[in-house]
C-alpha cells in the first residue's frame, strides 16, 4: 500500500505487468538493494509525458521521445527526478552509507560500462525495438511505441528487424562483450565485477542482460555465448537475484 513516506517509482509495464527495460531495471535494483520503502506506479508509454510533465521539465526539446522518460521517481518530500544515473546519485546522497548499503558509483567497472553500453545499444536497435513491439509491450503501449520508432528510424519495425536484427547483430558486439567479460573475470572472489562486493555496475550489466532476454528470448543463449564466457554472466545474474524483485 502506497503512503507519503514511500518513494514512488515510475516504470513501464510489460504486457504481464513486469519490469523489462534496461534503465528502469537499474533503478529498481538500486531501490531493492538499499531496502528503501517504495511502490511502483506503472505508466504506459502514452501516459509518460502527461504524468511527468506536471512535475518535471523536459530532458530534451519536445516533441522528442526522450523529453520525458522512465525511470522517474518521486521522493517522499515531493521532489521528482528523471534519469537512472541522476536517480542513483540522489539515492546515494539521500540514503548514504553506512545506514544504507552503498552503490559504489565510483567503481571503475561502472565507468567502463557507461562508456561502452550506449554504442552497444545503437548496434542492437534491430533487436530490442522489434522485440519490445512483438514480445513485451501490451495493447496500450505497443501502437505508440511502434509509430514513434518507425518515424524515428524511417522504416517499419519488420524492416528494422530484417535489416539490423537477429542473432547476427550480436556478432557486431563481440569486442565490447569480450571487454565486459574481462572486467567480470578480473577477480574470482565472487560473481560481481568487484568479486564479492556488490556495486551499481552489477545492476547496470544485469539490467542489460535481462532487457535483452525479454526482448529476444530465443537469441539470449547466443548473446551469452558471444561474451566468451557464458557462465560468468550467468553467475552475475544469479548473484543479483536477491534484489531483482519487481512486484512491489
């Protein structure tokens, strides 16, 4: 039950009412890890701007689809914030260690991931955009997402998938995925990037993997194989399970 002492977490639901996208996963992991009281307010794509524009300025000039984005949160004091990294920084500031576990935003692994994931996502639009339409979104969000993305890419979702999708897209990521695997294997002390110490970097990478699994489940094993060490990434996913709850 929501109350004024809780954080409100704005997320986009899958057709099954679950978390699925990379950036919301980052925030959900962080909230769960810090054990903060929160509740989810699910926003379908057409409802994001009308809801958030009452409280926040656009992050980009409208009518950009990036003007208002998920994740966003409302703190108990009424402050609204948008963007997963800004949210992580605010959580560290408002709920600091040692009372709350640190996200360790100074982790070298996080800096590396943040430098390579945007380029990886650009190479994967033919995978996750069609995947969102065909495998994830429900009837309210799907038409909006389809029309805005077809306009942005200048082609149909089917053409985007045909020309840039499929498991062959993962081959374009072999170098980047190998770099992530090397980071994971720098220590054998635990499943995380810093061994047995959990950091926000683990949540960022787990969020990426869970996103790709949702968007293209039949290709997920291939993605893991292309990393060069499937088991290392599976151990990471297993390791973050205690903070993967998305039914709050």
